[in-house]
C-alpha cells in the first residue's frame, strides 16, 4: 500500500550561536528550495529584533528590515517560514535578565519558566508572539516546550504535580500558550518529548496542536510511546537531526546522522506523521552560567559548539533524498552518488570518500549508542585514534574534486581540526597518566606551543572558509573555543617548568 507523502517537508535552523550573515541565510533558503523542501523552521532566539522587549536581542540580532527582506525572499521561493519561539524551557537568553527573573522555576537554573506563574508568562509571550506574527505569514508558530526537566520542582509546581500529575502541570501551561497563538490566528506546534513522557493529560490540549517527535538515533520509545498522542487525535511530525550529540567542533558523525535520517524518516512515514523536519543544532542548547552575588547571572556560555552548517550539506541532501522514496535510504549508495555528482569524483574515488568520512567517526564510538566521547577516549589510546583519523585524512587529501571545490575543501578543514584536537588529546593523555614524570614537562610544553602555532594556521583557514557565512566576532569566538584547552594546559605547565 502506498503511504501518504509528507505535507510539511522542512528544515530547522537554530541560531543560538554561529549566527549566519543574511546573504548566507538566503543562500540556504535557495538551496533547500531547490532540493524540494517547502518549510523552514526558524529558531531566531536572541537574533530576532524584539522592540517591546529590547533586552532580549543579542549583539548579533538582525534588524527588522533584514528579517522582513529574508521572509519576503523565502516567500518568493515558496518556503513557509515557521517561527520557533521557546516559551517554557530553553529560555536562558530571556531569564538571564533581571526584568524576567521572577519567572524562573529555579533561581540557580535559569533554563525554564515556572508554569504556575502563567499570568506573567501570558503577558510576556503575548508581546513576543504578537511581534513575531506581525512579520511571519505562516499559519504556524512553534512554541518549543522541549526538555522542561525542572517540571514540578518548585514548591508550587511540586504541589500541583502531587495533586494531579506532571502531565497536568505541563499541559495546563502549554494550553495557555496555545490560547495566545490561536487568538493571533496561528496554529501551535511543540516538540513531543515531554508529552511522550507524560501523556496522561494530553487529551486536554487543543486538537489543532501539532507535536513534533524528535529522534536523533535512539529507540523510537525513548521518551515514551506515540500511541497515546495519536489516540488523543494530535497531528504529529517527525524530526531526525543533521547536527546533534555527539557532534562537536572537531566531530561530525556523518554515518550516524545518515542512519538516523534513513531510519526516522521511514519510521515517521509508517507512523502516519504528516510532516518531517530535519533539525540542525549549533550547540547543545545548554549553557554554563557565570554567577554574581545572590545568583545574579553575569554571563552565559553555550555548552558545546559544532562544525558550521555550511560543511554539512551532504546530510541535508540525504534528508531530501529520503523524503522522495518510500524505501529506506541506502546511505552508502547515496554518499557515493553525492560525491560523484557534487564533486565530480570517479566511482572508485567516491567509494574512498565515503569510507573516509564514515570510518573516521568509528574512532570515537563503537556503535550508534556509544556516545560518551570523553569516556571512550579514556578507554582508548588517543595516539592510535589519531593514526586512524590521519589515515582517513590522507585519503581525502588525495582526492581531486572537479566541481564545488570550495565545499569539498571544508572536509579538509574539518579533518585538519580533528587531527589537531586528537593530537592534543594524545598529549593530555600522557600528562594525566600516573606515570607522567615532572622531567617530561618541558618537552610537553614545547609540543603544546607547536600545537598553538598550528592553531594560528587553522584559525586563518577557518576565517577564510567562513568569512562569507558567519559574523567576524562569531569566527573569533569559534577560534578561541578550539584552542582554549591547549592554551590553558600550556600556560599551567609552563609556569611549573619555569
């Protein structure tokens, strides 16, 4: 029996960090349109130029004119731009400000609003949603509402959860947010994980709500079965990922993500989901906080940065290919075909390309469920891992692309960064070993200083590769992030050896 095609075929863009230049955003929109996608979920976060709440926009916020021009550009491409405005969890960028401090669920963890302060929240998000809806013509607005792990933790929420359920605490608040959205003439969308975990009160949600089941390579019932939500009559979409855990600035788990795309698009289709949206995360979504007296947030630091989206087009194309066939995507054949058609590689070289980008990830985890990179590194010899990665890098360097050369060079930059990082981990492994002797410190300092010189070269390569893509300050921050641990260890050991 032929299965129903997805109505919504989308891509999600997270702008927590690695804020893209406007021309790069337009190029992305043009690319996904040409690939056959019809939806772009924009998680603007602090890049949206809120006027009613001017504390929220960051230093990288776009102007109102830029946003309007971008949305107009997408409309010409027939791309429906759905704004994603978090209103429950993942709101550190709002709650860091004293103006909104009274909404925090926990004074020492500013990621989540207290759902029992719903009247104040309704006032705030009526302003934010209204401002967003003035410029977005989509019929939908995504409210986020994922990973609200503090649910039921404050005294007021704990009391309600005990009397009713955590599901009731969650659903009542989400229903209040949905009410705002419906008054604005929009249809609400939320992530599904918390409802999957706590479905008891799901029938109390408005029937027009859409819930998005996100899965990045784990069992389909990791959060909970989708049956209660489907039984409640809720429409569902599915979301695999292009960049997610365990990715970092030195790792893109190409094979893992391809398997995730293959498996979850197929699962979503079989489950009767009406849409499929590929997510892309610029960071983990978590922040480290520098605190002042009385738990005043002084600064926020994103936990984990990843290789920029510009270097992951292969995965985006894989998703669009998976949407076009009812059969699960053949990831080996797809990758080789992409290498041949996109870069002009011979069939033989395309196989080498595929093996290089696949074998590299296995150096860090043995299968798709072993995701603790740090723990895995501690169990293996980093020098041996470096040897594996260099072998894959050598294969890539010998390939000669005939087309889209600048895109292909991003793989070489990626491998350069990986080799550099693992070389540091190899040195670090020797230093933390109990057998490490003080007499070896001066030699290690020389090695670290050499790595820092190599980092200077990598910084220049990174800047050249992404100067048309990221803002200069973002590039400088990415470069600082990559070398931070190397510089720190070098400085400490140099003082000891002086």
